[in-house]
C-alpha cells in the first residue's frame, strides 16, 4: 500500500498560469491570517466560499477527523473545491506548525475577475490543471492500494 508522506509536497506554485501581477491583485483583495499549530484553517462540513493561499508553515488535510490525505506547505492553496462548487468543505485543514495564509472570499475574487477578465481566465485555467493533477495522483494511489 502506498504511503503518503510530506515529501510529496510540490515545491512550485500550484496555480502555474497566474502571473506575478495577477497575484498582486488577488493579494490586495485578501486578508492576512495566522493560525497556531493545531488550529483548524478549514473545518470539514463548514460552508465554503473562502480560499487560502499558504505563505508560511505546513498543514495537513484530514477527512472524517482521522485520515490524513495530504499535506500542504507555503505556496499552496486550500479550500478551492468548496470555493468552486459552493458546497460544504469536504475535509478539514489543520496547521501542523504556525501557518500564515492570505484568505480571499469568492465575492471579492469575482469582483477582481469582473474588472480584469484575463486574470479570471488564467486563474480558472490554473485551478483546472491543479485539480486534474490531483485527480490523476489520487487515481494512481487508489490503483496501487487496490482500495476499490
């Protein structure tokens, strides 16, 4: 059975098509937050609508309070699935050490996209690629453990 380790955290930004100028606009609409080790950044089954961009620290993604399914590090995002489908969060995200993150609400991000449509196009393209990669990785892990 494959083992999920912290070494599987990618080093590059997950939103590859988003430019430096795009990030300036997105960051301007976000609020900076800090989380102590052990704090919940996102609680499973809570309303979505906020996406977090980690700038410092690491966090784990936990399903049903016990199963760690992934780790996140600085430069990565969380909350994107509930953000996209406007449903409840499918997992909890818990800080493993002090975490700093920029949080942006759906409404604010879409205000930016209305003013700068190309930013929205690059953002959603990058998010689609990220989710596609995650789905492929999950499919490989499921096949390796013969969980189905």
